[in-house]
C-alpha cells in the first residue's frame, strides 16, 4: 500500500485492504502499512506492539510480521517485529534486529513475503502444528519458540546475505562504469539515484544458495508481556 509515509494506492482503497486482511492468516506490512491497517500512529516499540495487538484482536489475524522498523533514520539497525496470537487474541511478540545496509533496494518487501510463506510452512511442519487451525501454536509456546519466529530468522538470514552481496556487486559495477563514487558528485541527484537503483537490483538468481541454506545470524528476542495487553484485550476469541 505504501512506505515511508507515502501511499502508493488511492486512499479510497485502504478500507478495502482492511476488510481483506480479516480473511488472512498472515500479513507482512511495513511500518507505514501497519499504521494504515491499525489506525495507530507507530512512533515507538510500545505503539508498534499496540498496533499488532489491535490487528490480532480486531481484525482476527493470527500471524503478523511488521518489517522495515526504524524510528531513528541514523540507527545502524533495522528491526522486524512479529507475533502469533494466542486463542484469546493476545500477542506473543518477538523482535529481530539486523544491520542496516547503506543502499537502496527495490522489491525487498516482495522477497520477504515470498520467503516467509515457504519458511513458515516448513517451520509449522517441523514443530507439528500444521494440522492446527491457522497453524497457530498452543498458547504455552513462548514468542521465540514460535514457528513464525524460526521462519523469520531464516528469511532474514537469507535476505541479509543476498543484499550484502548485491551491494558489493553494485559498488563494483558503479566503479567500473564511472570511476570512484566521488565522480558522481557532479551528476544530478535524479540521475545518480536512477543509476544506483539500477545497479542495486537484487541478485536473487546469482545467490540461490543463500536462499536454500540461510546463514541464521540474527535471533529472535521476546519483548512485551501478556499482562500489558490484558486491559486492551477484547473478550471475543479468535477462532
């Protein structure tokens, strides 16, 4: 729907998205899209947790992953926060931090969505919950033990490695074509952006090995406690 405060579709379409997500078992919005779907301005980890809790509770979505979380543009890390709801709709929140790469990449949201679908199916099978409704783990499973957390760790391991290699290839390509990066200083900002964007097309085919065998370097950490959501919890159960 959008990113970085900008909607890519007509604002009239947003209510339709809100209706559609109620039929979804998993959604993977970025930070801005999570704001649009939850009607909560996400300014901190606390408000992000509130937004995820609302998506579980009011929209009845069992699995939520919010990507591209970076409250401070100068932060050296980007966070991903996910949750699988309990039967009463309360969240089980986990967070994974990954180092930010100084490069613009196009299509990473689609890449994440495609990989998480495969890895989640794999993880629920391994943990024996593939026969459960919406692949939801029993309530006693903590956040970092969820199939969703395991799947996200693998996806981020693959993605970060592929993007690192894409950036290395981009830098080499730009230098071959135009000399050191300093040579771009005389170029227009628009042309510079286009040339860098073209050079940074994600190198998926060249790095299939990293997709098949992820380097799991970034681990999920739990945050938020169930008591914090009891007051906001709806009595309606998610079935």
